[in-house]
């Protein structure tokens, strides 16, 4: 049986189970573009 004090070492891919879809990058990019367009529309209106 494993000791409670033993450290478990996982690399980045094992820790996140290999799932890296980069969805956050797309959401942030689209949100930034929409924000700039909306602010420009408000200022120029």
C-alpha cells in the first residue's frame, strides 16, 4: 500500500490528461475584438 507521505510527480500532460483545446485563447481573442468594435461604435456614434 502507498505511503501517505510519498510525493506523486506528474508532468503537465499527465496532470491535465492531455486535453489542451486552446478554447480560452479563442474566447479571449473574440471578446477583445468585439469589445473594441463596440467601444468604437459608441465613441463614433
